[in-house]
């Protein structure tokens, strides 16, 4: 019977626990390196058997001890552990059979062996039949290689942070999961740290562990010289191969080759890896054998291997190319590379094609004709796939080649421009390259000229105005029609959708309906998928959140089916933006961080995730993290962000700057960010910037520019159906009205500002955008409270949703002055209720900073509860509510001044609260306070 290690251990344990059950014999078979000796040590430590004698018998090493004397048996319970029985000679096997035949109840034996090295296959105790006692239970345990999870655990212990999924997969593949090989290869990789970064290429380049190399070479050279070429053929093919393939590559002929395969299997030089497939039990061993093959012989083997693999279906063209190159057949190599890349691209494996083509084109001495064929193939895959910095470098070198035909150079320049713009975030450079490409291609290839012009239709890039993009749209549409190419017409239509949706063209939704989503042409389908995802992205910026789900779902499915990974990833970024604005914050920070990690080699693609993660950090009061995320953590310049995303990030940064009372800096940031949006002329994209920019300028005293911003925003929108921008326009008007009322000392005008804030809140509720709704409702309540207060200037009159205190507006000297200790105001009940509701909504969302600010404003306006005894309440060793608030903000990274501005306290009071919180929690620092809380 066959038993697993666990069941075998239980069976052995039962043999000692119940003598009436009879003795147990366990055979453990496993190839070299699978851990047979390790298993015996585990069996030697069987629990519950303290009185059982452990006797080791190491075959071929110590003459076969132990064995009872003639006519004597072991009387006490014995656990006999027999290691490497395949090494035993006939005399030792005879003695072992006699011992096992006489084993008594209450005892057990475990026997290990390598099945591939048994003199008689399948008979671990030799060719003579064993006479087993009647009551002896015989079990067999077959050890298996480690699975990927077990390899991962071993790698994590050795490599630490360098233990990537890529490295684990390569380790499992190279070693076949054989534990000894895994451990030895990990030891070699450990010596490379910290240089080892966890790539599969590094694992492949590490070499063959000495122990494995000695084993496989000893087995290989145990095969006779006449039969050895078949083992060499297996090393050159480097993977499971059929009998006929091995014989063909070896060059031995059918009969000698068949005999050679039998001899290789008998010597364990090769193993049967599957039905009719043969190779090395440990794939890494092929490297050691291949390195010992004489050079001319090896070249012949590679030449024959290329021919053999060319007859497989489907043809593994990349492997065929590698064999041609190793054989010195460079023309065959380049033809195979081209076919391999075309095959990979056709099945959507763009990164595989990119890697192969980059490596090939980087080889010195590639003929110009071959470069002219391979470079456009690389460029097309790179544009459809994901980023590769090396691809950009390769293309930049190739387009400077004067020997390239003009049509080829124009096509390469086109794809280079697309990569620079879409995947690298180098908009200005990409735009210039695309303009040159459009001019070069106009004279030679109308299809590609239309493609270049269509790329210049895309409005997201900073710099060119909306009118410029409209001009390119006219040219691109004409060129696409002239080309007669359906895929090109769809590409222009997809970019037309993005352009029309961006500025809320009334015809935009009709254009979406015209996308050929049912097309069976993969090229048309990829462009249609891009059009749907463009529409979804624009719908998010416009505020049509309920339409986004359908567009994204259909677009992503179509992108997956047609092989467009770049479009798939961009759709994921759009989803994160939608979740931020619609209040789906639970787990959103983790989703952003995971997306950033997944696209680490292409940070521009994850720019949406960076900004959303930064916006979350602002709301949560983690301002240090907010700055880092909003600045893309230095992966590329924020000035290269798409215009709507850059405006959003700028608005958040302005808000932070205002909260820190750095009003002049905030005003300068507002002017710079507004200039970018105004030059572009896509006014719906000002929605996430306008309220904060207007507030910054108003608080800085530049009301003329603030008025101009609101006027330009309103005129730019016109009658456009852009719900998010219309809500933001109301918000901006309310900010301006509140600022002027406070600056002019006219509290009677604050209710008017409050109503405009409520108009904005109602508009955000319709979208829905719960966070923006709560912010504008808070502002409305603040205005009502300030108007109701005596003189309209006390309390929270100067407090903004940015979180800063109001001395810039009211002329007060500090946050403590606005608290109004000389007499509580009598605010309207509706404003108090609104503010309480806002505080709860902020809390529900996880907006810690906003909730704390709203509660602080409430405390300045709510009368003290009746019945409370005079003096401060005692909290003993527990944090008071105020200490808890201060400690929470401090642990988020806010400075004392920033906390004071948020909570209407003096910095000195904040300092005292932090000291009290640290004393009560035992925290040693502000950072430690976060852990204690």
C-alpha cells in the first residue's frame, strides 16, 4: 500500500502503542535530494515512544550494523532506521532481509532508497523475493518535490526582502522543487546579497550547485561514450522531450539511439518526466552537462535541435531561434525571433515579445534589413503592452540610423512618441516626436500618418490647447478615411470619444455608441476597448459616476479578449478614482498601494493610484504621507501628470498649505496650477482645483484674481453637462462670498454664502460624492454659526474646510481668540445639526482630520452640558477626549501648529495634551504614540 509521510508516522506509532497489531515495515522511496534522511530523523523522533530503542543502519557505510547475533533476537521494542538501501551489496541485503524477517510485534522499521539506483527496479531489498512475516504491515511512502509555497517559505528565510514571486517561481522551475537543490541554490543566491534583487534572470545566472553538478556528471559519464550523445541531446534541448526528438538531436540513429536512451535511464542520467517524455529530474542539471560538451559537438546538437523543434506544433519559435544562434546560424536566428515575436503578439503576450526583441536588437552587428523588420515589431508591442525603459533607449538609437527606410523611421518615431507620452509620462518630448512622425508619415504611409495625428488628438497632456487638439482631429479623421483601414478609423474614433467627453460635448455619448465593440478584428477591438475606457475616465472627471461601471466593465473585458494590457491597467486607475469620489474608501488605501506595486516598472500608469492614496492621507490627517503620495513619491515629475489629475493633486496640496497657514505659498501654487488648466481650456478639469485655488487667493487678499478665476470657470463651462464641475463652481462662488463677507465685516452676508454652499452640497449629493457633500455642508454650517454669533466674527467664522484657523481673514491673533470664552453663542439648531451630521459622515468615511475639525468647531458653539460640576473632569490614567484627539493627529504626523489650527487651540495647549497622552500611554516618542494608541 502507499502511505503519506503523516499516515506512515501514525502507523509506526500504532506499532509501538499496540503490540497486538503486529510490526510495521515502511519503505521510503525518493530521488536524490528529496529528503529521505531528513524523514528518517523525523521518524526517529516519534512522540510517545521514549522506551523504544533507535537503531541506525547506514547501508554501504558501516558494514551493515546493527544485527543480532546468530540465534538471538531483539527482545525490547526497536525502531530500525535503514538509510540508502540502494547502496547495499548482496551480502548486506541478505543480512537486512533476515533481520526484517525476524522483526517482532512492538517493533518497526523504516527503509529509504533511491528508486533510480536500485540494482533491480522496484525491489529495494534485492532481486531475491523477500519472505515477509504474516503479521507484518508493509507500507510505502513516495517523497515528492516541494510545491511553490514550500519553496517560497525556504526562500523567504534565506533571501528576506529579495524573495520575490518571480524568484520563487524561477527557483521552483530550475530545481524541480527538489529540496536539496533548492537549499543549495539558495545558498549561492545568498552570497550575492545585497546585489540579488529577486529576478528570474539572476536565478538562472547563479549557476549549478556543486553537489548537483557532481551527481549528474557522475551519472552522465557512467554512460558509455557511444551512448553519451543522447544525454547531451537532452541537455541541449533543456526540457522534457520525446524519444524520437532525443534520438534525432543526438544523431545516433533509431536503433543505437533507442539503446542509448535505455542505458541513460538505467544509469539515472535521465528520467522519465511524463508519459513518453524524458529529461533531467532536476532541470538545472542540464546546464552542468551542456557545459561539458565539446564546442563543435554542441553546435551540431543545437543545429539539429532547431530542426527538431521546428517540426513541433505549435512551433516554439523563441527556442528555435536560441538554438540557431547557438549553432552560429544567425539568419535562422533572426527569422525565428521575428516569428516568435509575431506569435507572442498575436496571443497577447506582449511583454514576452518585447523582452525577446529588446535583447535581439541590443546585439551588436544586427544587419540593417533585420533591424528594419524587428524594430517596428518591438515598437508596436511596446505601445500595446507595458513600459520598458530599454525599449525607449533601443528605439531612440534606431531612429537615428540613416540607413533606415523613411517609412520605417516614421513608424518607429510614431511608436516612440506614443511610449514617451502614454507610458513614460514625458509629454512634451512625446508631443514633439509625434509631430515629426506625422510629418514624416504623411508622404509615405497614410495609415500610420492617421495614427500619429490621432495620438495628437488626445487632450490629457499639458501644453497644447483644446483648439489645437480639435485641429488634429480634423486631420486625423481625413487621413483615416483616406486609408480605408477600419482599425485606424476606430483608433481615431476612440480618441475623438476622449476629446469630446473631456469638454462635455453634447455628441460625446453618441460617439461612444458608435464604437465597434462587436468587431471580430482584434485590432479594431483593441481600439474600441480603449475608446470605452477613455469614456469611463472622462465620465469620472465629469461626475457621471453611475455610468462608469458599465463602461469600465465592457472596456476591460474587451481589452482582455483582444490583448491590450495597457488599457486594462489604465481602467484600474479609473476605478480607483471613482471609488474615491463615491466614498468607497474601505480598503481603498490598500488597493492603491497594491496597484502601485503591480505597476512598479511603469509608475506613470499608476499615477491615479498615487493621487488617490494622497487624497486619502489628507483626509486622514497623515500629512507627511500625503505630500509623498501626491508628489508621486519622486517617480516622475508631477508637472507631467495628465491635466485633470495634476489639477486634483494641486488642489490637495493647496489645501494642505492653507491648513498650515502658509497662505502666500498656497496662493502661488494656485496661480501656477490654474495657468495649466486655463491654457488647456478643458474647463471641467478645473473642478478639483477651483474651490481651493479661489480660497487661497481670497485669503491672500488677491480677490481680483479669485473673481477672475470664478468668472473664467463659469464662462468656460458655459452650458456644458458637467455635474462635478457645476457643483465645484457653486462651491467656488460660496468660498468667494464667504471670504468677502468676512473681509468687509458683513456677517449679514454670510447666510447668502451658506445657501450657495448648500447648493453645492445638494449637487454633490446627486452625483453622489459624499466627502465633497460633507465638506460643503460643513462650510454652510460654519457660515450660519458665524452669522449667528455676536458681531458675526467670533468662533469658527474664519475656519475653512482646508482646516486652517481664520486669523488671515478676521484679523484675530490666534486660534484661542476665536473660541470666544467670554460667552457661548446661540447658533441655530439646524446649523448645529448639520455640523453634527458632517462630523459623523467624516467619521464613517474614515476622514479623521475632517471629523476632528468639525467636532472642534462644534465645541466652540455648543453650550456646556447642565449638571456638570465645576472644574475639569478627572480622567486618571485614561486619555481625555481632547488628549485622544490631539494624540491621534500627532501620531498622523501633524505638527503642534497644524493641530492647533485644526482644533482651535494654542500650540502650547497642544504640547501639554501630547505630553499628557505620552505619559498615560507610556509612549517614548510621537511615533511610538501611534503604536500605543
